[in-house]
C-alpha cells in the first residue's frame, strides 16, 4: 500500500464516519469534546476529583457514541474520562429522542 492508497483509505473512512455522525446525532442529548476525543451522549456527569490550578475532572458518559474512525464499535454503554484539560459540553437542539 503506497502513500496515495493510505490517504484515500483514510479519506473514505473519515467520510463514512461523518455520514454515521449525521445518522446518529439526533439520538443524543449532548455533544462532549475533550482534549482527546469527541463524543455524543445522553447522560453526562462531571466530578472535580482534585482542586487547584489544574483541577482533575472525571467525566462519565452513558449511552455514548465516539468519534474515532479506527474503532470497530463506536456505540458504547459507558465512558469514563479523566482530564486536566479543557472540557466542552453542549446540549444539542431539541430534535433528540
């Protein structure tokens, strides 16, 4: 497999992922962006585990979808993320289930 083939493969996978996102986004209540991943979830719980200049956050998502083109299964029942970095949680528009 040469470089062009690899780039074509990755472009096709990313397009498939974008199409899947469009298919599933209406099933979720929240969009969550961490420093490493993007998620859709129906329940989000954020706990501060350690205070200070860089607080440690524990984010628990249930009924989630993970934006990752290399995962075989993107729908997961529960996700736990620990982070010192920025966290963005958005409530999606009311067209959700």
